C-alpha cells in the first residue's frame, strides 16, 4: 500500500508539469496581456508601458518565463501578482478559508441529504416519493448554478429574509463568537443551497442506482431468506457494497473543494478563491492564475488519491500491489 | 454739554451693537492645532456628527500606495485618506488650496511656489512637513516606480524640477511655461517617515510597499478618513480622522460622518439590488434605469437626480494609418468628405433614445457638454439625414451603382469591417444602429464585435483594422489627453506615433495643444480649446455619438447633497446624516 501511494505521488509530478505548461501556454498565447488595459489610458505614455513590461518580465521569451516560474515554485515562491503587487500566496491565503468553508459546508449538506433520500428512493422504488425526488433531481441537474443563484438573490431581495451576497455583515466585528457563527451561517444559506442542490441531485441518483443494483443481488436474497430484518439487510450487506462508487465520487468532491465554485462566487459575491481566479484570468494576472491552477491541480490529484486509498481500506477485494 | 452726552451715548450704543458682530465676522475660524484650516464653503448646510455612510463598489483595491495606484478600485479607496497640495472643486472644476494654503506663479510662467498649510498632522499624530512633499515627488520620479503622475509631470521629455525653499515653501520649475500646472500637481502626499525605507530599496520594492497585505493602521494620511479594516472581497471600512484640517462654516472640524464603508460587490446588478434593499446609501444609476428609479423614490426613501453629462466620450474612428491598411480603403478613410458624409448617417437621436433611454445629449465634438469650463457652444452639427449623406458622398465621387452598392470613383465597392469590444452592450447597440444606416447608403458593412484584448492589440500594436467604435475617459482639462490629440501620441487613434504631422490640421492641433499647455490664464486657454474643437468638428477624425447623462440616486437621510460635475453628489467630508445614527 505504501509503495502504491509513493508511486502515485511520483506520478503527480509529470502530471503537474503538463497541467502548468498547458495553462501557461493558453494564457500567454491568447491575445493581449496584463498591460492591455493600461495601453488604452490616455494619460500613460508608451515608455511607462514598456518599462512595466520589462519589470514584469513579460518581454522575455516564453520558455524562460516558464522555467523561472518553476524554479521559484520549487523554492516555495509563488511570485507576485501584477495587479496587486503583493505575493500570490498572500492573495490565495486571504481567500482560501472562505472557499474551503463554503465547499465543505455544501459538501456536508449535500451528502447528509442525498444519502438518506437516495436510500429511501431505492427502497421505495416507483412510489410517489421516488418519483418526486427523481423529478427534483432532474430539475437540479439541469439548472445552471448561476441561474439558480440569481433566482435566490432575487428572492432574497424581495423578502429581505436573506442578505444579498457577501460573507459577513457590517457589524460583524461587534458580534459575540456565537453571533459571528450565526452571521456567516446566515450568509451561507444561498450559496450552500445553490451548490448543494446540484450536488444532491446527482448524488441522490447515484445512491439510488447503486443501491437498486445491489438489492437485486443473490446474497441479498439469501440474507432476506435467512430471516434478517430488512433494516439489517440494508445496513450490513447492501449499503456496504453500494458505497464503493460513492467513495470515488467523494474523492472527486474533496479534490474540487478549492476550485469548483468560481462562477457561483462571482454571481453571489462570496469572497473566495473562485472570484480571485476569475478576476485574474480576465486581467491576465499571470502568476496568480498559475499559482491557483497549481493548487487546484494538486488538490484534485490528492483527493483522487485519498479516494483510492479509502476504497482499498473499505473493500477487501481491492488490492494495489 | 448735551450734544457731547448725546454723541457719547450714540457712540456707546453703536459700539455695543456692532462690536460683537464685528468681532464675530472679523475673527477667522481656527482650530487649536491649525491656525488656518480650510473652510468648506460649498456645503449648503451645517451638519450633525455621526452616522455610517455605505456605498457599493466594484473590484478589490489593488494597492494602498497612492503613488502606484492606477485604477479606480484603488483610487476610490485612497482618495478619502490622502490629500494633495491642491484639490478640484467638484461643483465648478476650479483648483482650490488643499494642503498648500496658497501659491504664486512667476511672471514667465515657469516657476510655481506653494506655501504649506501650518499645523496639519498625519493621522498618526506626526506633523506634515515640507520634507514629506519633497519625498512624494522624489518617489514619483524614482526609476522603476510605476506612477501615473510621472507622465503628466514630464514635459517634452523633461521632468519637472523642485526645490525646498524653506520649511513651508516648495518651488517647482519647468523648462517652458505650463499653464495647466495646477491640474497636474494634485498627487496625494505620502509620509516620508513611513515609506523612506521602501523607496531607498529602489523602484521595484517601492511598487510593492503599502500593498493590500499592509495592516490598515499603517496607512497614514492627512485626509478626512483613515482605514480601519479591509476584508478581501467584502469591504473596506474607514473611520473619521480626528485631526483633519477642514472645518465647516461654523468652525466645527470636519468630517461629520463617523464611519464610511465601501462594500465590494462583484457586479453591477448587485450594486443596484443592494441600494434598492437599503444596504447602501448612494447608487449611480444607468441612463436606462432613470424612469424605474423615479417611480420607486417614495417607497425607497431616496431621490434620483437629473445629473449632468459625464466627461467620457464614445465615437467611431476610421483607420488612416498606412502601416495598417492600404488603398482603396485608406483613400476613402483619409478623405474628409467621406468622413463628413458618414457623420450625417449617424442617427444620434436614435442612439440617445435606444441606448440611453433619452438621457444623453448628441455630441458634435471632443469635449463633453458637461465640461462647463471648456466645451465650445454652437459647434457645427451634422443632424441625421441619409439623403444628405448620400448626396455628399456622390459629390465626393462615391456613387450607388446598379447593384445597389456604393462604389468609389475607381469602381471599388465601399466595404469595411466595423468592430467594437464585445460585452459592452451599449457599444454593441450603437454598432447595430450604424450598420443598418450604412447599409442603406449602399456600404457593405461587416459588423464583428471582438474581445477587448484583441481590439487593443489592433489599435496599439498591429494597426490592422478598418473602423472601430470605442470610448475614452476624459478629465476636465483637455490637454491631459495629449496622447490622443498630439500627432506623435500613442493613442492618436486614427494614425498614432507620427514622426511629423501628415496634415495641416494635425499640425495646427499640435500647436494648439502646446499653446494651451503653456497658457496660465484659463480664459485664454479656453480660446485655444475652442479652436481645437472647431477643427475636430470640421475634420472629423473621430465621429462622436452622444454624451450620456448621470443620474445619481441618494438616500433622503443624507444631507449636504448638491449635484456637481459628472454627477458627483457632494464631498465625503461634508456629507452628514439628517436622522438617527446607524
């Protein structure tokens, strides 16, 4: 097992190189660069723009820029943002927690609802409950996140029950510890429901499908004919086998904790990593984008690795060496 | 005897009646630490202390260093914290004393001496000295520092020079007289004690100093507010600066407001929703929103004002650069008769109606009507008239053929690509209107909006484009746009960076801009600007559409609201809350 993990970690290196080279090329080769906007400013002279270009290293050949970046990354230096003139790590760190919070709460929320609902739908197949949840699931899967986000924002505006975007209220600093938690929770309602809705929909269908397949197996019939209660059959035999694909999905979702919510954050106004990435891509703030993509890629790979290891731990049939 | 007594009594009475008034009017207002504070004479009312003022804004600030800040998301955060030697009156556009209480210009117009206001201190308590002013300009001109002020203070390649005369006066000298100097010298003054170390390490290090990773209490300025906190992606909170150097007409130290909050919102829609939901106090409504907001005034407890036009401009430009296009297109675009005829085919009224819901004034020249100082009235107009356009084209040799298309004298069909930056809905609408009208004239127009960066690359790099719809921001003083109007300028849209001006009128414009730059008297300067606007209206290198109006919406609980240039509602140091504190 240990050898397997080490092997996977080593495989991460060429993968990351590939991801970063591709990202670098795509950003650099698309038209314009960070200075495009400044060029259209009537007050700024050509010399100033050229000077900035040299300062940012944008006048050097692409491969030199890339190699310099890699050398710095290995030393832990993610470089400086062109737009903010502060270390990229500072920018990422200032927003990391917010995105993590959002996605973790959404993950928990989604799984806590999807599992019981999916199990219920499977055990009561083709009943009214099953059909109703399936319909809701289809709606959830088909609705784009930005659209549901906008709908919720409008609802928040009309009813004044929920805040319109943001993470904390103006008087946040004056609240007690409990008040602060409640304030953030209040602001989390819309984003978590929007993100969660999509997750729940897909997840629930997965749970239902896997469980149905397992319930048709012979060993389940045997267990039932042995006289075991349905609940015990479900818990001790069926669920354990239906869980496998879900663990893989869980690993994926762990991997997407840092990258997945860019559009939502921009529509809702959640101060997270996704907002930073999108703004930086639009402004072509090279090193912020590269740094964020690198972190997202590493998280994704580690998440998958965690999923595979978990799988090996729960399923005795799976062996890696 | 009686007459003496009478005289004495009358005299005593007179003294008793008038003396207190005389003392009251004669004594200048002063503060314990500042002998000559500036009086906010423009504010209509005397206000009350207290309250939190909340506005919505786009984008996070990119830096807290006023020397390096370029974009509005940063300058909007830094403007309440820093002051310059002079400031602009938001109602009239004239320059007024700020940190400098007075100035003198030499007879030859080449030397400007500023006297610093006494007693002003930084928000951390240390005194403002002339050394801070010297340091500020040293920083601007240090090699490697990315300052936008550097370009405006460099004249024909030579930077302005300065000299500290004594501990209250500094003198700036230029090679040739610069009449508009006061408009260029307003850069925010920074504290030497806090930033000297960073500057000593060089330009690149200085660019990074006072970045957004700096603790707010380290950002020290002289302005009405100090930064209390910054939550990335959420908000910037300011608290009143209790050492501020301005007073109201009664002598009370300003600002009135206790707290000022800028909420960072991701898009325009949310800014609007937050205002309607009561979370913010001001909203710069877009022209199309005016009618709807007007209806909601009572329910929302706000007033929406009919503001003046902005200084920004939007126009159509044809490429006249031989490096980018060639005959026959080059010949058509270089033909002033062609351009003038096209101007008659631009339906400015429809543009004002459809794009701006009627809240825009048709534009005939480069200076917005909203610029009360320098806009020339009664410029020649070219009202929409397709028949007139067609006959003007015919006179110039461009006639409609049997195929229904316009042909030039050599028989080529007049066709070109019209572009603008996709995503800008207003410009895209304008593009559609133009395309339809040009097609009626018989011109084959390919309308192709493209991505902003691609368009910039063409305008400033390859020069391979035909016709573009684009806009520029503008300041009150047209010479600050010299990169656009000088023939050698890099933003001289239709033919940038000329070695020598290729036409007589461009030669004349170059000369007018030099003369305007040198002229100290603003009325004489206005004459040069008027002549320039005449030339532009005749030669139409840029065909202007309209000047959109502003429509600021303000919560009724705010006081000292008076709408000024470009729709500004008031100054942050005189706004106050009429009702209970928030």
